[in-house]
DNA sequence: CGGACTTTGTGACCGCGAGAACAAACTCGC
DNA sequence: GCGAGTTTGTTCTCGCGGTCACAAAGTCCG
């Protein structure tokens, strides 16, 4: 999913034994962190891998292996300390401090994102909303004034922004991405249904609702086809045993 | 990502040689379809795998292999016919006809989704908006009246809905999912940051913005750390050759 | 203090998916 | 009609990721 390019030194190998957490694990760490936060809110101090895994919806062995990439933070025979593990995961992800984020394109979706409170509680702070449309200028959304797109570079520099969200129409997405990169942003979350071209070193993640729905539709089609077949063949339900 | 359970007959093996398209391929087919649609709009009749792959942002060999799962729809020495291939992909995904969809939770996000025009053009039709809150009842959003959550079963049955979207707070997500399944929905797109428990045969896909941002944050952290190291070690740029 | 029990951390195995390379098949020009 | 050129479809290999199973390590009770 991520268009993460290989490191700057293309051929260097760069096998620093420091840490290299598998991408699949990185994608699950936030889930674990959320579960742990929820446990902490219920004043649960300690927790086994089995319980954690169940709450996160994954296999317990997978969870243990994931956590082992960060170090040995559990106690055998007991489990994991909720607060301690939470902190370790947050530190690994890099959300012990807040990341400033900007949103470009304050339409339907952009406004919903700006109004969304879930970001601030999970390590992010929306510092600016930008839009190119004349009639959006000066309007206030979620307590922030909508600023002209031309101010992008200035804002990024002033607030040290490295993460940008794109919620403009697909046709404008590449232009916005180019401007973001030019301004110094190196991570982009893209909601527009467009393939973004970015230079090495810049990460792009895309969220595409139509694709998600179409994947569901595919499985629905097959379920329907399967059901038809089962009707034709008569019942196939496990009467074997 | 998908919590698709194994088929009804858990141990049956079900090796129907009919078709079994790899999940990774299924996730890319919608991207190809979008690219093809875009080409068709520009009156481009034919296209090589190389061009398609570039526009979709994937490797051309991978694209060819993906397409080969549907059959041999290309012409060697020429490429693919845009309209023909579009239709074949749409048929495989199952979006030659529209799928009725309902959205539950018409808050910030739900309203943005309801107002989003992109769904209808990609094989989906929002047939109902549901919300539990008293003050939402009777309001009209995107040309549809918001209906009480209690009407869920009735609507699903009347409109033959099999796909549901959840955009309620995380605490309510499991309840809504249960009700959806009870009503006969078998595919769920979940925006709430919660792990949903559903019976076998029901597909769930989740879209979690906080997780996406946290993954970006992780890579940002590492980029920052890397940059620090490079400064310490002096330049490491490819001077080797 | 020791043994039984619990739970972590990890080694081994397997299957999916990505990518490179190539043979087959088709078109087009002569 | 035929050869050169082009592009597909497929085979092979390799590495990542998921799962099982177990040894190591710690706790707790008698
Ligand atoms: N609304 C949804 O629920 C939804 C769902 C999935 C995907 N999307 C995607 O998200 C994007 C935005 O959707 P939306 O419904 O909010 O659209 P919208 O038309 O409501 O909003 C787009 C905003 O972007 C601004 N804009 C346009 N060009 C710009 C530019 N070059 N620079 C800065 N701002 C610019 C416009 O002024 C407008 O305010 C689209 O690509 C859409 O496909 C939206
Ligand atoms: N707004 C965003 O941009 C955004 C981004 C990421 C994730 N999310 C997630 O999407 C979900 C919705 O976010 P939101 O900002 O729209 O919240 P919101 O509070 O604005 O809207 C939630 C809506 O759900 C309704 N609701 C609550 N319980 C219900 C129930 N049991 N049955 C039916 N309806 C019910 C409420 O009446 C309300 O209208 C949340 O889980 C949130 O974490 C939102």
C-alpha cells in the first residue's frame, strides 16, 4: 500500500541491525496501542498476549512476535504491563509527542476530517486547513480559519509540518502533492482516487472508499454465486461427520 | 485486512477449480478499472500492459498476471481493448449493476459519505441513511431522509441490501454490526476504530484514519532518526561507484 | 526452597505474492 | 505469404508474513 521508496542510498544494502520492523507489524502496532489505551481507561494494569490478541482481532503468536520486535517487554508467566507496553509502542511509532498535520481541500470530506476529534487523541494536531476556492477563504471550520492554498509553503515551514492530508478532487491531487513535497512535506495521506507520483523518500498512503466497496462487492458476488451452486447441488452443509 | 471467514463448510477444502482470484489481485482490480474508465473518457480505445501498469502505479508483469486470472483478454503484439477489458473487470468484480448500500451514523463522516458522488459512478447506490439520534430524524441529507435506526431490518429486506457502511462512534459499532448481520447484511465497511466480531460468511473491511496516520508517523520518525545518523556519519550518498 | 503451572519469546515450516525472464502468439510491412 | 517486431501470458525463484509448537523464564503455592 505504501509507496515508500527504498532508502536514499539505493544500493547500499543498509543492513543496520538497529531495528527494522516489518511493514505488516507496523500496521498492527496502532491497533495494539488502541486496545491498550482502552484497557488503561478501564484501570486494567496487566494483560496476557492471549487477551490482547483477542481484543485486537489477531492471532496471539503473531501479536507476541510483533511485540518482540520492539524488545522483551513482557513477563513470562504473567503477561504485559499495560502502561509500560503502551508507552513502548507509542515510542516506537513516534507518537509520544504530537505531529502537526495540515489538511488540503476543505470540502465534504475535509470538513469532516477537520471536525474529527479522534486525531488529536492519537498523536496528531491539525494546525492548518487550506483550500484554493475563493469562497472558502476566511471561513472557520472546527475552530481553524481556512487559509489560501498559496500559503502552503509558509505554513509548513513555520509549523514544521511533515504530514499532509489530501482531500481535493482527483484531478487536483497530483498538483497538491507536488506542492506539498516542494514545501517539505514527506508523508501524505491521500483520499483522492488518484495514483500519486512522488520522489524517493516521500511516503504516500491512500484511502480509497470506492475500492473498499468494490472489494466487498466482489466477495458478495461470489457469495451469491456460491449460494446458487449450493442450491443446485442440494445441501452441502457438513453432514459428513 | 479482510475478516473474511472460511467458507461455510470449514473442513471441506472447497477446491472448486472455478476461479479463485488472489486477494491481492482483487484489491488491485478496482484500480485498473478506474484507470481504464479514465482512458475511455479520453477516447483511448486500446492500451498496452506497460501503459496500464504505469497509470495504476504497479509493475507491468504483476498487472498482466492479475489480468490473466480473469482470462486471456489481451491481444499479443497489440495490448488490451479498453472497453472490453473494462467490462470484463467490472463483471468479475460484480459492478455491472449497482449495489444498494445503506449508511448508519449520519454525523460528520456519514454526511460526507452521503454527499459523496463518487460511489454512484462506481457501482453503488445509497438507498438509505440511518441514525439513532432523535434530532437527526426527518432531516434530509444528500436528498435522502434520515430514518430511524429501528427501520434497519425493514429497509434491508425491502431494498435487498447486502452492503452496509458503519460511521457511528466506536462504542456503538459492534451493536450496529450485530443488527446489520441480523437484518441480513453480509458485507460491512467500518469506519469506527473498533474490532468487529461477525459470524462466518460476513465480510468486514475497516478504514481507520488514525492508523494510517500513525503508520506515516512511524516512517517519519525513522526518517528523522536516519537523517540524524547521516549527519553524524557524514555524507553516505552513493559515492561508492 | 522446590516443583508445578503459566506465559512469553522464538525457531521451523509453509504458502502467498512480487518480480524477472522467456516462449508463444499476434500484427504489420514488404 | 512471410519475417521482423511487439506484447501477452506464464514459469520460476525468492523473500515476506502467518501459524504452529516448544523451550526458556518467571510466578506462585505448599
Ligand atoms: N466525501 C467523501 O465522503 C469522499 C469519500 C471518498 C473519497 N473522497 C475523495 O475525497 C476528495 C474530496 O472529496 P469531497 O467530497 O470533500 O469533495 P469537495 O468537492 O466537497 O471538496 C473538494 C475541496 O477541494 C478544494 N480544492 C479543489 N482544488 C484544489 C486545489 N488545487 N488546491 C486546494 N484545494 C482545492 C475545493 O475548493 C473543495 O473545497 C475527492 O477526491 C473525493 O473523491 C471523498
Ligand atoms: N469524522 C471523521 O473524519 C472521521 C475520521 C475517521 C474516523 N471516524 C470515525 O467514524 C465514526 C463517526 O465519526 P463522526 O465524526 O461522523 O461522529 P459523529 O459523532 O459526528 O456522528 C456519529 C453519528 O452516529 C449516530 N449514532 C450513534 N450511535 C448510534 C447507533 N447506535 N445507531 C445509529 N446511529 C448512531 C449519532 O447520532 C451521530 O449522528 C467514529 O467512529 C469515528 O471515530 C470519523
